[in-house]
C-alpha cells in the first residue's frame, strides 16, 4: 500500500517545503527561499538587484514550476505492486538505465557537488548511449529498426557535445546539429514504437510527446526572455525546469516495460495531440534560427538623444530623479550576444568618471600587490594579482557593459568588435566583481552584476571586447577558469 501512496507523500513534502519558502519570501521580500525550495538549488547573490519586472516574472514562473513538479513527483514515485523479475537480461538492464536516467533528471546540479563540465558530459554519454540502443532493441515491430538506426547518430551527438566542453576544441556546428536531429528522430521513433508495442499506456506516450514539445519550445522561449529583460541569467535557468515530462516518461516507461507480453491490442490511430501540433508549428521557426556570427549592437545613438531632460541627470536631479535616470540608462543596454549562454551573466549601464576605465576585482582580497595599470601596455587591458583594469574610449558618461561567466573557455568571436584582449587574474576569496554604482562613489554599474568566479577560488582568464563609434560605447567581459597569466591581444 505504501508503494501506491509514496507519490502523494513525496509530493506533499515538496509542497510543504515550498510553502515555508513562500512564507519566508513574503516576509523578506526576496526570492531566495522560494527559489531554493522550488528548484532545489540556491539563487545567486544579487541576481535581481536593480530590476522590477524580472522578479515578478520569476515568481510567476516559480509557482508554475511548483505545480508541474508536484504532478511530476506524484507520477514518478507512485510505484505499482511488485512484479516478478523479468527473465530477459536486456529488459533488466534497460530498466536499470531508465531508473538512473530518472535520477539524473531529478537530482539538481548543486554548486557544492558540481562536476567539471567535461566529467558531467562523460557521465551523460555513458548513461544515454547504451540506453538509446537497448530501448531500440526492446521495441517490437518495424519501427525497431528505425529506432536502432537513429540511436547511433544520437549517441554520436552526445559525444560531440562532450567534445565541445574540452578547452580549445570546437566541434563542427553542422555535425552537432545533424547528430542532435538524429537524436530527436530516435525519440520520435521510440514514441511511435511504444504506441504500437502494446506494453506502454497512452499516458506514458503522451508524456513523451510533451517532453519533445517542451524541448522544441524552450529555445523560442529563451529568445523571448532575452528580448524582454536585460538581465536574464536566473530566468534562463528557470526555462530548463519546465520540462518535467522527461522524468515522467522515463519512470513510466521503466515501470510498464515488463507489461503483458501477449498479442498487442489492435493499434489505434495515433492522433496528433496538442503538443504534437505545437511542435509541428515551432519546428520551422527553429530551423530558421541559425548560429549568430556578429555581436548585435546594444544601443545606437547618443545617450542623450531623446533622453532624459536636464533635471533628471545625476548631477542635477534629486534622489528619485537620479534613480529614474539610472533605470532608464540600464533599459537602453542589451546583451550584444544573447545566444551566447553563460552560467552567470548580466547587462547594465556603466557610469564612467573622469579618465574613464573600470575594474574587475576580488572585493575581499586585501593583499598588497602590483598595480594593474602597470601592465596596460596596449592602452586597453591590464591585470595584477586579483585586480584587472579596462580602459574605455569615453569618460563622464554611461556606456553599456555585459558580463558573462563560463565554466570553460567559450568560442572566440571578433566580428563586430574594435578591440579584444585576454589576460589572467586570481580570485582568492571566490569572488570577481565589477563595482556597482549603488555602493557609492562617482562611477559603477547601474545594476548589481553577478559574481564571475563560477568555480570559486582559483585562477581565471578575463577576455574583454570593446567598441565605440557614433553610438554608445559597449564592452563585453567574459570570465572563465584558466591557469595562464599571459596577456593576449586579439585586435
């Protein structure tokens, strides 16, 4: 009896923990508690500081995910009565792999136990390659051959993704897209095969189709989020949490794998449900979305063209007018590379003071070191110890600044930028930050930008892109782990 009620117990516990998080959020006015309770990992510090619409959108998304995950937990942890162990070893191993895949889908990537990117991709490869092949071999009927044929390229696609995580190695995009298309074809073949096989229920197949639909819709949702908000890292992370149907499909497939082995019932026509129709509509749009080659201008024109009146400029206005001016300046800046996804990222206006320039530094490092300005031999970028300095074209006016932190080196993209250079720096406390205007002083970012030291204390590479011209000056700061302290000037 407990096996049938386990789903309700787990879902009830999840709801209770989320209710406590919601109460704490209501009292403190911060999303940290609700975020951790619903998504099972902490919200990064200052993720929504200086924003108004993004926290509201995040709260709505969290309650939507709460409802979906409650349903998912009840589905996954409701077990049928015990059945005899199947004699077929292929079936036994497929059930084990499906259960491991469910665990992988449920367990969050906690920062304390986060594996290196390459190790995580290798584990995924070791799990899903045999799973895809065994699943295809277990099916009955003509679709078994097609599922088996597409399983091998699908596994190759996982290998290409893992290869892309190796520093200095860039997998061919055409090969990657082709292999991922074959992986999608494998799942479609498996779903049709499950429908015709007779062992799996209609609810199980429907869960699989919903997973395919959400997978196709997520990239378009990401584009919508990128255009709606200037700071998107938490919202982009939330999009992946809406796909609760993969765990349900895997769990139900494992449970029903040892169903009746008699003659399958008369196959009913597979009617295209709502998710299937939605996928058919979205697929052409996804094909049209190609890889981005040129950095998109964040803002064109002068800062003060059709800008705020004189009374709202920082040196003239009162506190309310000044805050309005900062918010308007932030709203004018956009991510120049919205499709270059990072673990942490943010975009804001940066207010320059006399002489221009800004820093990236470890705010908790009090050790005395060399002057970073001493290494600015190219007039653009310099670093010493845990501090780096970036020189700018202008002074005494805002510019657009985007920061992105990666777990490994991202591809180098120079098209559209006037200057690009890279240098090494150290984080002794596990933080690397850009100063914020809200902390006082005459310069800083108009919104709090995230901690860029994604791997904690250690050595990092700082890559900076810049361009000026007739419009607003724009900078893109990219940070990723790297031991080299050598300076490289790309242009």
